[in-house]
C-alpha cells in the first residue's frame, strides 16, 4: 500500500500484463477499471518493459498489491507486485 504523497518518486515491480506506459501519462487503479472511479493515481516517470519496473511520481491514493495499474492514454495494464 502506498498512501498519498506527491513529494517523492517510487518504483513499482509489475507482473503480468500488456502494453507500454508512456512517460508523463496518468496511471491509475480502479475497482471498475474506469479512470473516473480511480482509487489511486500517479504520473509515469519511467517504464522499463524488460524488467517490469514502473517509476511514478505525484501519487494520490493507495496502490494495492495484486490489482491492475492502467495507463490512461496507452491502455497498458499490468498487475502490481509489492
């Protein structure tokens, strides 16, 4: 679980999924997979597909282990592994 904090950058290890996140795009978690109902959001700083490492900043809400992280523009979807 990551609580609201926009003052730092954090890296997430992601598991199975598809697509490629875009730098500076909004990523989110939502119980319905709809951005308007997001329970957590952040901005992509870097995405390394070969390692599944996603670095984000401007975090708001709580990212939950085992749930999808979705790219608002790219449509990329990966399971968060904390």
